[in-house]
């Protein structure tokens, strides 16, 4: 829902009734993952997507009905349907969609504000009932105290890792393989992308990082280069020696680090710190000769071979990129591939699922 939250907040301010359709489960080559959302309001306006266009018409009709009845619905769409080409997923997958009226969404304004502001929150949905789990409080109910207690514990655990998906609970709230199925959706602050080196390539990387949903920080020790005029799309600009900044920066398993300085006096101390963090991706710009010299210096500084294997250098996929924008696409492609286990190869000739 993160990509449609601003529109939903605007609808709330206008007092417009609406329904939210959310992907709760997928099979095979489904185009959107659980948590993807589409909203329809009483005037017929649409936000977001649940299938990239394959079943939007059918979901739109279901949402219109939900707005009128104020009752939640659940639908499954896929090529197994008899009318597959009318409402099915012609790409070959199957999705299960939950459509909820705005009146069933607990603490809706607070939840939307938390998502917009990057604050952690989780929702647990069961039909027309919803439970909301904040770090400091719980609101709503699934209609049973035992279910509420079990769902709260499970959702809190899923929130810590940012997981979203369906969970099965027993009649009295115990976790089971079957019985009562609830949908848990979690929202965490956006992951961080820290770009070191205020060069022209950094501007393009910062723009594509924001497009991918990262909170982007650009860091450089030179104030004449790290300016808002040069990096208008960055969420944050830091004028500091890169390694000193990284020593105190918040870095977790979702963070990506892009080192574009390709200058030993910046790179070596920075990478010594970076390789001690849990960052998911550490990409480093520079020619192969520059990287060989960098590796020598890092070894001399006592960095282990196992740590050095974490480096993606030279940074990015081999796309034949020439411009800063093309290079940013190559870097983004490698980050995406590392995140989801993609090969980085053309889909032509591969028989792996297209959508993961």
C-alpha cells in the first residue's frame, strides 16, 4: 500500500468512500507480490495495481460492490479460471485478492500516516475484522480474544523482519497448518541507500534509488560538491569524511552502499568500516586496475578474504553503460539481482519463473 498511501490520505481528507484490494497470495508466475494494492473510490478513480493490468477490470468491479455493501470479499484469479482471458492472468500465474471497504480498516488515518512517515506498523486482516499492531500499542480485533493474542505475537515477529503473508491459526489462536487464515501485512521504514562520492554518477544513482523506494543519502567530504542544487532528489546530504559518517550511520541488512569515490584516501578507510556492517550490498566503482590496487591496500590493512568477497566491484551489471544514467541502471540491476537472487541474464532462453 506504500505506493498509494498519498492518494488514500487525499481521499480521506475529501471524505470519499473507497475499497482497497490487496494481493494476499500468489502462485506460479504472478506479476505482483503479496501486499501489492489497488484502491477504487466511489467516483471510479483508481490508485495502484494488483496484477499489472491482467485482472484489474474484475478487481475494479469487485471493489465497486464492496464500496456499496461495505463487506469484504476474497477472490482468486488465474489461468485455471474458465474465463481466463477475460479476467485471468494471461502471463500464467494465479493471485488471491482481498477487497476491503474503508470502514473495515482499523485506525485507518493513523495507519496511513505511519506508512507515509516511515513508521513501523502491521495489520492483520480476517474478513471485515482487522487488528493493527504498533510497537507500543494494539488496536482493533479479529473478533476473538485468543485469535487477537496469537495474531499480535505473530505479527510482531513478522514486523521485525518486514515479512508479509498469510498465516494459519487454530480455533483458539494457536498457529496451525490449516483452519483460520489471516493476512499479515507489515510496513517498515524504507531501506537505506547510501551513496558515497558527490560525482555526476551519484546524481543518477540517487534518482534511481529513490525510484526503487530507498531513502537515499549522498555523502562526500567536499562541501563544494555535496550541494542540494547538484542532488535535488536525495533525501539527505552529508558533508563528512565517508568512513567517519558510516561509523555512526544506521546500517542494517536492507541497506545498500554505493561507493563511487574511486579514490584510495576515501575508499580504503570507508570499505574497512563498510565490511564490518551487515549491509546487503556493497558496490564499489573503479577500473579493474583501480580495484586491484584497492584490494591490495585492504589486505594490507588486515581485511580478510572472506570479507573482501562481499564487494561488488567493479560495481553494476555488464550492460555496456556509458552515461551516468545508464550506469545507474546497471547498478540498480545488480542491486535488484542480489536482493532477489536473480541471475542478471536475459530472460530469453531461461526457463525460470519470470516473476520469481
